[in-house]
């Protein structure tokens, strides 16, 4: 079955929905296709703990969160920044507020009301949603191909916005299946790798069984790679059966991932007692403990909890545990060796994707005129905190405006 010419958006995440909204607002007929039974599935899951829309920090600091891709992402953010996103949400009837961390949330803290209002506006503007339509590439004459419950569907699109996502959380639709289709077209695609992810540590069986699932709060994590990049921040993370994950780890995951790729491992250092000076820690550890065990001694003198005490046993041998200076040094800079990132399917997001040198300034593929890309399938990454969602939506808007400009040039 071949459908008539239309503007096609492939992918029902925030980038695709934003592209469809902008195209429809310009008066175009828009058909949005998604492989899943409903749109916004990853968006909804991400919002279960409170939908983090964006961040309120100054623009220069905000743009700096995109690291090596700042030059490519910043123009998109200038088109649709944090204030613009909040105003857009307000236009849907969704009030927002700034949390104590500077993060911006819907007043109700939920994703579902926003998504419902968004879909209502899209349908009212004439956007047609086609669910269970998996894009499988192009025909020889450039038509879009889809697998659907009715069999193969072909679409002769006047222009296309691809917002297919990365490869994290594949059960929600982002499985990276588009990568070989792009490579076959001659487009440059950087390998998809996990971002905002956990890491494996070679815990002893005792530690993994005893402490998996427990948080490690109020610690300082520090790491420096071979290139001299340095990270140091106070926060918390969670011990898992296989390693570590959580907000503090996610914040430095790009540096850790790249260090592992270059060296085969990464070593971070934890200050387990950031409010204590090294001298005070040493004095407490060196205080005579009599017949008490080391754990009881450290609990008494430093109020050291069980998980911190157990970490010492994970990294220090028996001789070191008898040396107050080495114990004190480890409490202030405990080395933790990370072996590998967790699988990409477990990551919050992905890095890699369509390289910007394959795109023009309007996000159109140089090898496929009339085909534009947006969202997480582009080669960029950002930490959690609203940066991922804001840039994804901004890229969808920019891609749609690229389509509008390109169509005008074709007349």
C-alpha cells in the first residue's frame, strides 16, 4: 500500500512530537509514525519520579553542559531555551516551578497530564498518528517503508523528520535499528554508547549481597582522566549487585566511559568523610582501640556506617587495614576501580549517533535532501537535569523549521 505525499515525522518522542507541532502550526499536513502502540513511552517512564523538564541555571552554564557538542547544540537552545520551554508548557495549561536544585518540574510533577494536553493539541491541529508502524528504510525511488499490522506501507513524503531515538530502553522503542539504514545511505554515524549509566565493579560476593541497593550519601567523587579532565562533586549514588549507579555517577559517566574505552578501566576516588579534615580523620583512626574491632572503632570515633566500613575492606588488604595512616588516607580518597559501563539497554540515554558533519545547519542529511534528523539520534549527550529533554525538543523544532525553509526553496 502506498500513501499519498505528506510530511512525515518518524518517532513519537519529545523531538518528534515537537517537530510535528511546528510543522502543523505552519499549515502543513503531518503524519507521525511510531513503532510502539502509543507515543511518548520513554517520556512517561522518565517522568514517574517527577518530570524534569529543564534547568533554571544561566544560559552560558546551561549550554556548557553539552561539552564537546556545545557548538552544535547551543544554536538550537537559543531557538528554544529553558524559558521558552516553560512558556510552551504554560501554553498547554501546565504550570512549572523551580526546585531547590534549580531543576524545573511541572507543578503536578507528572508527565502524563502534559503528554495528554500535548496530544490533544496535536490532534486538534490535524497531526495524524500512525502507531505500530516500524520504519524499515527507503525504497529505491526514495519512498519511506514501514512494517505495520496491515503489512508493508510505503509513504511518498515531501519531506521527513527522523526522530528515532538512541538505543537506551529499547523496550520502549529506541533500539538503534535505524543505524544500519543510515550507514547504507552513506551517512556518518558515531557508534551508540551508554550515557548517564552505571558501571561494573568487581565486588566481593559478601559486599554485593549485603549492600546491593543501598545508597552512599554525602560523599565526594573525584576523577581525572589522561587528558587532564577533572571532576569533583559532592552527592550520592547507589551500590548495585554489579557496581554503582545513581545521580553522582551519572554526572561523570561520559568521562568514566571514555577513560575505560582508552585504558580498559577507570579509577575514581571517594571522600567518604568530606566534612572531616585529613588530620582529624587520622587522629580518630590512630586513637587506641584496645580490643575493639576496626569496624567498631571507626563507628565509635568517626560514626562510620557499615557500608563505608565495608568499602575499606573492599580496597585495602589485611596489612593496610592495620595501618592507621593508610586507613585514614583511604577514608579521604578511596580508590574504586570501574571495569565497564553497564549495557546500553540499561542506560538513561546514549551518546553517539548521526554525526553533525553529515548534516547541514538545518539538520538536513547531506546525503538525503529533504530528510532531517532530531533528538537523541544525533551525536551528542548531556547529563540528567533537564538538559536531555530541552535539547531534544529544541532539535525537533529546529529540524521542523529546516523542513519549512527547504520546502519554500523547492517552489
